[in-house]
């Protein structure tokens, strides 16, 4: 079963707007990761946030983590057409040695 | 440094056949993980290998198997193919054992179609 679940399933925004997606997970984690996948290709790692961190930035990406609510959010600011992709959160439970991925959020950025 | 290489990129098989997929990790990476991706089920973990040993296994039937060689290259095999095995099979490598604390580097995948 999947550890993380993303919300919404799909998102359509205008270029220049911000995109926000959420991830909820079930068990305690050491860290949470976000990946991007362009259509039919492999996943690319975006950012890793540890359980003792609340917020992390990388370029136009901002990730938050709320361990009390078992949730994370990914914000993409000033979106571009190249941001069109599916975004996945991934977690490994404490003592678990594999990454489990959510079903993903498909983001479409309209020109 | 070359990325993760998966071959073949596309594969068409018929029910009942078997298939072998190959994955070459990034040089120096010793852990290789395999995932199955389908539109309905998302990414499902198949197995993970580290130093030629299977460290983790997902909930897949015994028809799905894999191995890792001394050079860290990995293969996965699916026997007696079923229509439901049609999927994108993704391989990912990382430096050490898949503790979940490391980022994974993915290949472009092998798109398997079972007719």
C-alpha cells in the first residue's frame, strides 16, 4: 500500500501563477522527498526534508512538513510551461528501507 | 557521469512469455531499486538490491524476480506474463542501502506492453 497520498490529483494553472500540492502519509517518517516526472520518463529528485525540519527552499520550490498532521506541501512559485509534470511525494517509515510513493499530482501549466 | 541506464526502452510481449529488463546504475552506486508504474496503481515497489543481496521486496507474486551482479548492474525478470503486467518499469539507484534517507536517481524506464 502507498504511504503517501497527494492532493489534488490534478492541477491546471496559468504560467506565472503558483502551484500548491499536498501530501499526507500514515506512519512516522525520518524524511519526506518530492520528485517530478515528465510524461513517460523517469522521476527526478527535487527536495528532501527531514522530520526535524519545518520548511525548506530550493529555487522556486518551497516544501513544508508538519509531522503532527503527517502532511507536507510543495509550492512552486512563478510557474513555467516546463513545470508541467507529475509530482510525487515519497516516504520511508522509521525502520523501513524502501521509499513508498504516492499516486502523484499532475500539474499542467498553460501558456 | 552517466545516469541510470535501462534497456530496452520499449518491449512488446504476449501473454505467457517471459521478459528480462536490465538496469545499469550510476557508477559507484551500490543500491538498485525497481518500481512498477501503472496509471491506476501509481508507483509500486518491487524490490531493492544492495551488494548482490535482495534487501527489500514488495508485494508482488513470485513471477517477478531480480538479481544484482558484482558490478551493481541489475536485471529483473517477469515470467508467465499477464495482461496486467503492462506497465512502465523504473529502476533507481542510490549510493548505499535504500534506507530512505537518500535520494534516488531514476532511469527513463522500460515500457512493457503485454498483448
